[in-house]
C-alpha cells in the first residue's frame, strides 16, 4: 500500500473505515455508532474545540523575531538562533496541530450527515456544523499565514485544502491561496448564516459572531483587501458590545513607567505572587496589590490577563488549570524569577515599555507584562545571562494555577489597529477621523496614571504605518503577531528586519546572525520534512 499523509495516519487507525482491511472490528467506535444523537455530535464538537490551539504560533513568533532572549535557565534554542530547517519542531507542530483540528472538523461534518435531526433540533444541529466549519476555516487560515509566501497573491502556493476525511493512502497536493481562501470564505458564510450566537459569561470562548467578524478583519487585512478589512473592523467595533480595557491604577506608591524597581524584602515576588510584602516595602506592595490573580485593586486590563474577566477579548481558547499550561513555555514553573524562565523579554521590547505615553500618561504594560521580581540591569550593554532577567508576565497564571492561561486569539485592540491600517491605506492618516485617533485611543487605554495622550501627527503613510507597527509590537507581544507583522507590514513601514538587542544576542548564543531581514526566506516556515517524506509536497523557497 502506498504511504499516506503523515498527519492523518494516527486518526485513520483510530477512526477510519478506509483502512487496509476494511474489517469492522468488535467494539469499534465508528461514525455510525458515534453520531447517533444531537448530544453526541455536540460532545464531538467539544473535543474539536479542545484540539484547537495557537500556542505553537505564539512561540514561533517570539523566537523568530525580537520578543525574547535566553532566560536564566540558560536553555538555548535553534529556532531562536534563526537555525530553521525542514525538521524544525515549531513548523511541524503548527502543521500537525491544525491538520489534527481540521481532521476533527471533517470527522464531525461527515458523521453528522448520518443523523437526521428533528425539526426542534435542526437549529442546534446547524449551529454545531457552523462552529465546526468556522474552526476548520480558522485552522486553514493559520496554516496559510505561516506556510504561504504571500497571502495577498491568490496564485501563490498555499497549503493542503482538506474539506473531507482522507483515506490513509491518499496524497493531497498544496492548493493555491485562492483555492484555500475560497473554502475559508464558504465555511465562514455558512457559519454566519447558521450559528446560534452563544450567550453567558464564557460565550467568548466559543465561535460567535464576534469571532467571525474579527476573523474576517484579520484575514482581509493579511490579503491586502483593505475595503473589506475596514468594513469588518467597523462592524466589530460597532456591534461587539466591548470597549478597550482600561488600565487605571489608584494604588498608592505605584511606580512610574521609567522606574527601575529592585526586588526587595522577603515577599518580592521571587517565589510566589501571593505573599504580601507589607508596608515596609511600599513600592513592592503596590505592585503586589495589582499583581494578584484575584484583586479589587487590579484594573480591567490586568484582570483580563489572569483570566478573571473577559475585558476586550473577542475570542479566547479556553485552557483550564492542568489542561494546557501554556505559561510554562516561557517560564517553567511560574512567571517569577525563580520560576525557571526559559526565555525572558528582549531588551529592545522592554525599552519600549519604559517610555511615557505623553501628556502625563504612563504605560501600564511595563508593569503588566514584566513581573515585579524581574532584575533590570542599569548597564544593559554589559548585562549577562543571569544579571538581568526581564521575566515575561503576560501569562501569569490564573486563580489556582501558576502556568495556566487562556489563549487570547482576537482582541478589540487588534481591531483598532486593523482599522487604523486600512484608513492609512486610503489616505486618512490624521485627525479625529483618521488612523491617528485610533492609535491614541489604544494608548490612552494603556495609561495607568491618567493624563491625556496626545494625538499623533503623521507626515506621511510610512510614518503612520511605522506607528501602527510599533503599537502592534507593544500591545500584541507574545500573542503570535510579530513574525507576520514584520513580514507583511515591515517594508511599507520602513522597517527592514528584526530588532534584537546585541547583548541579548550574545547572551542567547544567537549572533550569527543577530537579526534577519524581512525578505529572508525564514519569514515563511518550511513544509515539514516528515510530511514531505510521505506526501511529496512542493517545499517552500530556501528549504531545498
């Protein structure tokens, strides 16, 4: 028998009737036995949600750009050193993870066809299919984003378009971007027409109209279809029911953005976030009061990151405690200095957070994304791997778990940036109706000291796009955006490549090269070698 596609081989053995023998084994859980009720179909949908993840994309984006340096646990990583081959683990994991999810979607769609719902069940039945197709569309889009050389070119090679359950011996070629986007748009149209919009406190963790509209905004932006991206972004802003999460802090003794706070006292956060430093250490105590998983003193923006509130999140992947401990990808045991940080924040990114926002406004992200136990060197140009550890605290755990956090996929801030970029492309740079005011609004929401953030004034489109790219870098760090943003937006924004600190590169054993240009072939991931070995796909340029 001819070798089949690697990604489906496991699932074929578990589920497919098209195996080598086509013999029904005693006790086999095939489609006919599984999809016998609307409840069973919905349970399979729950399993499908559990398969969906963006954590590999987030890590690849951090390691292949300028977001991280080696942490004090001193673990070197080839990807972070720009050593990317067809055997790269992150590329393989993104590929496998999303085709795994797509396979579950297709299994559900095929199996659901065996069940005829009652009239009363039909809306629920169609909504289940709508969610499966929306998830399938999203996974195809994620694959295109990382494995296509140019999303704006419909004729360019994309990825495998899989809208069926393949046989174990079936090869599937790469489709063009246009062919895959046709499937994505068809799936989204079906989802929008048939979805029962979820309600309740956790509705944002399921496919919703907000998900579909935000997805369209990002997809059309990446495809450079700016009128459609703008229309979708406007729809999200007008109808989502959300506002930008605010960051105002009213706790006494809270430090300024530019302050360098030396961890002090026995409760400095080095071992746990839950010990009160007491009034003997007023600055540390102020940081502690805002830092908690459950705190009346924390602004909405911080509560959003500890999964205590939805805030401005349009869609998040639910990751309960002990399900997927994503924070451990950055910090092994917790986001504090003795939590064995595998990677800490890149110095150039940290420096951006230390800058005031203007008008007396200070940037809360300096304290929200960097743990209070971090050690900040006064001489960064000579800092060593252990003398400076800028502990990443964007995934600080949630109540009861130090390393568990939901994965935020779409947020309102991103939609503001999408709208701003689209306005710039149409010539609307400045003023209260232009891109400048959207950037100002996000900055204002990140001020924790009050003040009025000034309205930026852009001399030209390049300057405006550079400011969008800057704010995307700061706001969307560690969420999987930087890698793609540099690739698609860097040239128009006058940015030539990654922006790593030279000393970070030395400390990370990543000096050859220190940075890469946005035209480098590594800004598209390689088709995994394990896939090519069993399914002769055309490799991406540079990975022969």
